C-alpha cells in the first residue's frame, strides 16, 4: 500500500513530511466556513465527514493564497486546511484522498478503519488556470452518465475545464425549444462509416444518435461546478454544419439544397450562411445554452475547417460581403466570428476559437485561441495579445493510438504516448516572457470518431490524462522517471475507481484491436508528418484534421 507524500499526482509545489499520523474515520467532524467545508466533503465523499462547530479537522479561508491554492498541515492531533477559495478547499480534499489507501476511490467503504494520514505539510497551487479536457459527443454520442463520470475523473486529477463539443457534421447534441428540429432531425444519423481513410466507404447500417435536454445541461453544469470544473460549450460554426442544415436548410449558403446528418468522418462543404438570419438564429441558440448552463464564462464557437466555396458562389452572400466593405470570403469568415464573439460578450461570455479564426485576423482582443496546429500558430496568437490554451495534435489529441502496434485498438493515427504528454511544455522556454504569460493552460482532446463507447473513452483518456494533469498543474514538463514512479502508484487508485485505462505495458487482452472493425493499422496517419504541415494551413478546403 502506497499512501505518502512522495506519490501525489499532480506533484504539489512543496511537501514536508513529518513523523506520526492522524487517524481519519468515517463521520469524522470537520469545522470551518460552510462553503469551504462543503468542498472538502465533496472531495472526500466516501468518508461522510460531518460539519461541526469545533473539530480536529478544520478548514479556513486564507486570502493570501493563489487562486485554487491550498495548504495542509497534518499532525497526530489535527488536520488544518487553508484554502484560497472553494476550489482550493476541494483540491486539498483530493490531496488528502491520495494520502489515504486506494480504497478511498471506491464508491463505498470496504476497508478496515480507521485510516491514517501521514503527518507533514503541503503547500500547493496550480501554475495554469486552464487545465482541460475536450469531449466530442457530436460524432459519437455518449449518454449523460458518461459525462458525469468523466467530470468525477477530471476532478480527481485537479483538471478544471470540460469542453463539450456539442455540434458537428455528424450530429447536434442539445435540445432546442426555439428550434426543435435541431434535436429532432439533427441528433441522429442512419448509419456510420466503418472503412479507413482513403478506402472505398463501408457503413455499419446501425442508426446512431442522442442529445441532452436543457435540463440535462443544467445538471451537468451544476455537477461540474460542485467539483471545481467549468463547462465550456462548443457550437462549431460556420463550417461543420451538416446536422444544423439537415434540420434548417434555409440557414445554408445554398438555401434550396437538401442536407443530411453526415454518416462519414472528415469535413464537408456544408456551411452556414453569414447573413443576419443566421446570426439571429445562433444568438437564440446561445441564449438557450447559456440559460441552461448558468454562468458561462467561456463559449467556444469553432471557426475551424471552413470550406468557403459556397460563400464565394452565392450572389446574395457576395453582395452582403461588399455591403460590409470586405474584400474576400476569408474576410467575411473573420467578420462573422467577430460578430458572434461580440454577441457572446454582451451575454457575459468570452469567445474561444480554434486557431483558423485567429489566422483570419479580426478577433476581439479577449478571444481565447486554441492552436491545434502546433506551437507556431500558438506563439503568433500569443504575440498578438490573445490568451492561448495549448491544444496541439501532438501530443494532446488522445484519439491517436498509444503505440504503433497491431495490438492497439483502432486510432486515428499513431503514436502519442504517456511520455510524450508528460514531457510537453505548454509555454516553451524559448518564447518571450510576454508570450509565455499569454499561455493560460492546455487541454487534451478526445475526438470521438474512434471512441464509440465509454470503455474506449477510458482507454484513450487514461493514463495520458494523468500526464496532462501533471503538466498543467505544475506548469511544465515532468521528469520522466520520477513521474512514472508516481503514475504507477496512482494507477492503483484508478483500479479502485473502476477506470479501464490502458496499462503502461500495453493493452489487456480484451482491449486489443483484434481482427475486426477495431483493428488498428499502424502508419495509416503519421502524426509527425502531419504536424510538419499543419502550422502553415489556413481556413481552406485543405485545412482538415487527419480523418478516417
């Protein structure tokens, strides 16, 4: 059993072990301000700590600590927690949980009690404010219970942003009371492609779909907030619009054109019109989603992989472009995204975009850029004064296989390893101090073309997500050998939590690709070759994520 300060993940800023231990049993009393006590109790729910006026376990607010920061002092007589805010109190609780036996990660107590906490002192705070995970439920839908479960696992690792990709060519995933055809028509497709990129298309013949009600979104958001996580919704526009246009074709650049929810991966030429009716439509949709989620400090509007041919071919859109004094469809794309960002600002939300929107050149100064095409475009965005969340394909696209091996289940390419993630630097040392200061964090992406179910989600997310938590909390690359030691100890906790992660030595027999539809083909997409070209791409028909 490993439960001491040498095996915490992510690694705290300072630890000072001492002699002795404190006994912690179910129902132990905890005293302090209610909003902080509740956060600690949430993190240690399995112990059912009881609020009290006085107790040996106390929590207090310490104004001088950094945001989300905490300090813990454990003696044989007491546990004292100081926290900057409820998030800091929650993370202190998560650290205490790691100091307990791994059974603390089970749903109920099964171990002989009481448990003990090793004496010592810990001081900690995150280096980055954005420590995120992206969940694509547009391409392959997962029910609400899987979103809530992922929130629990993000919270364990002190990750604090859940980016929900709610709309794409392959599906619209949220109820709209104002435009009900979005979920009635756009939320399902008749079948899904099974062939590889470049092959003659084959399909599974199985209907696929689902959506979250607005009440579901409200529940997801409240559940996340209680665990110090902010939900970042994404409605990806103006491209990736097949599902929207299947429901409301009049919003397209070719109003008479019929559309259907896309059954294959990749992108299509389907694109929303930039005309005022579309802007009004999106404003109403934004209001519905913001109203359901509550406070929405960040709202992602995509802006990526837009094929602008239909805008260029439309006399009405060309006339509107000229009326606005814009020279090219690319300028119109930039104007459209700026207009949406302004609308969101009026609603109290900062716009977030993929990096193509930055390249287009008209962003609001407060718009956050996610440079998926690499550090080059990220550095340019930071130099231009934008906050940046690092999201590069390599090494933060977790739809890539973890080894170039036929034993792996099918991935969109290979290979991105735990070590690749653990040694990634979101804010490289050779950037200027001002550029580095603009990097507010990083986030791993779970694009779902090859993630059809929750077991595959576990396999793709963990333990690479542990490495992402490490670098975003500590602020830079991990020391590989030292990190691996802590990770190996941490996997015992994931075992107790029931996480079907990928073992460090390779997949379990039942996790392998096999010879059927899940068979991986090493070398189908070479990630290093892809990255060699990505940084120079713009919002053209060629600007695509590697697809199958």
